[in-house]
C-alpha cells in the first residue's frame, strides 16, 4: 500500500520517490528544494541513515526526473562505497546537462559502482502513476512521443556509459525493499 500525492510543495518542481516497508510511512517523498538535490536529501535523511544502519541488505530503486549531476553522482557513489549493504538502481526521465563532461563522468562513476542507470519508459511512468499519484482511478496516458524520446535518451545514455543501458524484462521494481 502506498500513499498518494496531489501536488508539489516546491511549486511543481520535480520530485524523487521511494517506498519502504520498514519505515513508519510506506512512502517517502523527497521534494527537490532550491538548494538541495533529491539525491543529497536522501543521503542525509536521518530516517534513511537509521534504516540502513541495520545488518540487512537493501536494494533501492530511485525514479528521478533528472539524472544525477556530477556532484550528486560522486556523493551517491561514495555513499554506496560506505554502505556495502545497499545496492541501488536508478530510473531517469531525462538526462541532466548530459553534454557536460563532468556530468558524463559522474554517470560513468556511478555506473561503475554496479548501479544501473536506466531511462524511464512507458512501463516505469505507468508504475509511478499507479504507486505515487492520486489518479482517482484514471489510467496512465502516455504522452505523444514518449517512446521516441525514451529511445533517444537511451541512446545518449548508452553513449555516455559506453555500455548497453537497457536490461532484460524483469518484474516491476519495488521502490525499496530489504532482504
């Protein structure tokens, strides 16, 4: 079960979403704030840090409006190096300033930690719609050009990473779960 959202307290700026069966609320929302990127907010969240202190292994899935900037990518890579019990996979709707060499290197660094970075497709947008949006029963309606845009971004991401950025069909990812 997850909570739903109707809007953004940050004036419509992108958001980052994660669910957790182990926290008081099954859904955590990290709104993008003017001076703090969602990735850094996650990394500094007392709830997350307390949760991850246990001896369990965690696989975390992020759905991001933008791919991490170079600084956030390095911070996330450092966090993962310090927390060997956490693995991460990232779905992005867009590539942040992907022509910038530092941002490209940041994505490669993050990918080298074993963190797959993937472009969101219709499937991931529909999953987010179902889990995180108060849609009042309305079905997800992909917008015109969604598939073509995802294919274009996938090609750009593969160029950046130097590897295939697609993965075989698998069950829809859970936002955060422990094993």
